[in-house]
């Protein structure tokens, strides 16, 4: 299984020469600077469905969910929703 990966032109190693030859953002036209700067932040959600909160959970719970990869917080949310469907709080 020693397949050679195709070279990705967008994923290259930055050498000192490439860094020196690259354009600085402030040398770009203002319109392009603004467009690039606006991509750094997400806009407001049209329909916020979740609430930001702080919760303390056992380290083993966090480690188990994190081990499943990206989206682990969503999976915790789903697990809690399932638990609520199956149990009633008194």
C-alpha cells in the first residue's frame, strides 16, 4: 500500500525564500484586504439553535467523546437529548 500521494500545490513547505517573496496583506488592494479579513469571522446565525454555556463533566466522559474526533461536542448534545427522551426529571 505504498501509493504515492498526488502533490497538492496549496500544501507546500514555506521556505525562507518563499516567505520573503510572498506578498504582505497590506500590499494588496483595500477591497481584497477587506474581503480576506471578513472571511476570518462567521456571521451571526440566522436561527441560533444552541446556547453557549460552561459545564463541568468527568474527564473520562470528555476523553471518550474527544476520542471520536471532530464533532464530539455535538455528540454530547445528542447523547443528552437521547437521555432526556428516555428519562423524566423530577
